[in-house]
C-alpha cells in the first residue's frame, strides 16, 4: 500500500498483534510502525554489511506523511553513499552519555594512585563540588565559554585563589580526557586564568597557629591544612610563609 494521510488513518493492529510495520509501496524500506498502546512511528529499514538495520524517524504527531517521506529519501540516499545512520545514531548517543560527571570516576581513580592523599582530596573536592555546573554536560559540548563562566563564578563566590586552583585542576582533567582519546580539542586552551592574590608578608605567631589548629574540624579543609609543626619551623627559620588553606 502507499502510505498517505488518508491510508494511515485507517491502519490498525491485527487482532492479537502488539507490533506491526506497514511498508510503503513507493519507497522501499519506508514504513509506519504501530505498537500496542497507540505508538505510531515512521521507520526506515535498510541492509548494511549483511545485517538489517532500522532507524526511527519520529512519530506521526511530529512528522506528517510528506515530511516523513522526505526524511526517508534523504536517509536512504545517505545509505547508498556508504553511510550507516543506525550506527551513527548509536555513536551519537554514546557520546552524549559521556558527560563530565560520568567519566570523572575514571579520572579520580588515576589521580588517587598518582597523588598524595591530601592533594587528591583537593582535586576531588574541586571537580565534584566547584565544577558541579559542568557535571551534566557532554564533554564534547564543554567549550572555552563554559570554562570561563565557571571560573569567573568561582572567583566571585570563593575567591581568586579557589578559582585559580580550579583552573589548574580542570587543565589536568581535560588533558587526561584528550590523552584517553575522549576529546579532540581541549577547551582549557586560551581560557583566562584568574590572577592570584599577592603573597602575604606576615608570619603567624605560635599562639595564632595553636588557635587555628584547635579550631579545625574534620572537613576537607582540615585535611589539607599543614601541621602546626611545619608552619612553626618555617616561622623560626625566618621564612615568609603563606597559608595553603583556602
């Protein structure tokens, strides 16, 4: 039968059937698939490498028969030129599923083996907390603008030092993504790096160090704070030190 506006309105599933495709007489491989529950989808079927492939074009509510015919002709022309729309669709979906946060655990496993515990905790915190606005984006969709916006927001909310540290951590993550073959371009290239605050000239007194140490809790910041003894040794040696706490 030829699929037309009038003919498709009369199509129904045969008694006892839950799924049936009605094929068009004019365009080989073009059909309308009906399923129990009322779903009506335009489909295109073709052979590739000895296997039959099928691609769903959309519903009858989305495309009328004329638009569906045009899409079917275009897709079948692509197949004749050597394309494989079904495989291309699967590859696209796979790339879309490769979000910032979906791949992050793989990177953190690598960094945990490479870094000291305190350094790893800083990297983990920045990527899991500060970089949260990027989490649901496919890595291929993250561009320089996304990076610049995030770093600027972190500078406003957490200060320039936190933004600078995040910038460096993101550089490491995206460089690893490229090395793993998951990205072709690094969005960090050319992204502005926040200016760091000038180093502090004042050395904290021993009393101040004791007070700070006593006030520390068991959160991430406490884990990355250097022992009092290290800071005291630096002070006794007359060295100018800057706190690594953010």
